[in-house]
């Protein structure tokens, strides 16, 4: 029951935002009383905290599964993007903005966890790409891994990238190509061009 509530809460929070969704909304979506929800989660703050952790674990496991497939590093980056888009939707409700504004402590804790996972993922991707001759061998791995995470977070800033002007899918695709073109060798660029053409 608790996991079912977390799944429903995650769906609603991503669709409508953390501030907008009430405990009543979650209870109604599940066809149960609000009292039943409160039996599992003492208050909304705890529900938000546990839901973000549930989502974080779900995403982390999915990313790890893709990494284990050992695709070429360029394809791996795009497969992770596809996975994230499936699970995080197009973020029309700006859930990150609402989480940061109304639940700053939970946001900071989540960001710290995301940073660790992302940095490990990007560092490994960069190192494999260099070994395979797809990425330049003189890139600063630590710098790029940190700038990559910072830029990914910036894509979700609705003041910087208003939803009326940019879809999350377009932003992700534009940024990934921008990122890869900055670090690829000619071999990597050929691989990137081939991958993009095959997706069209």
C-alpha cells in the first residue's frame, strides 16, 4: 500500500507540481480516504521527502541498468536521456522549481544525491569514451563532469528556459549535442552524426 501511494504521489507531483498537489488529491486519485494516506505518511512534508527518495532510487536503478549494457558512450548518454524523459515526463509543472521553493531542505538533499550519481556516471562515460577514441584524450574529466551536472540542473530553470519557448526534450537534445561536440574526436563526431541521423 505504501509503495502504491508513493507511485501515485510521484505521478501527481511530476504532473502538477509539489506545491499544487494536496493530500486530498492523492487520496482521491487512489480512491481511498485521506485518513488512510495519513496512516502511512504523517504529513505532506514526509510524503514529499519519501516520494523524492523513491523517485531518486527508481531513476538511479534505471541509469545503472543502462550502464551495465555497455553501449558506446555516446549512445549511452542518449539512452539515459530517453529513460529520464520517460520517467520525468516533460516537467510542464516545474516540479524542481516548486521543490526548491517550498521544500528547500529536501531539494538540497536530493540535489546532493543526484550530484554523486551523475558525477560517477559522467566520469565513467568520459573515461570509456577517451579509451575508445571517441572523446579527446586531453579533456579535464573533473571539470566536465561538474559542468555537465550544473548545466543539466540549469535546463530545469523555468526562468532561464521558459516552457513557452523550450520543451524539455528539445533542451535535452540541444544540450547533449552541445556537450558531445565539445569533447568528441573526429571518430566521435562521426559516431554522433550517425546516431542522430538514425534517430530522425
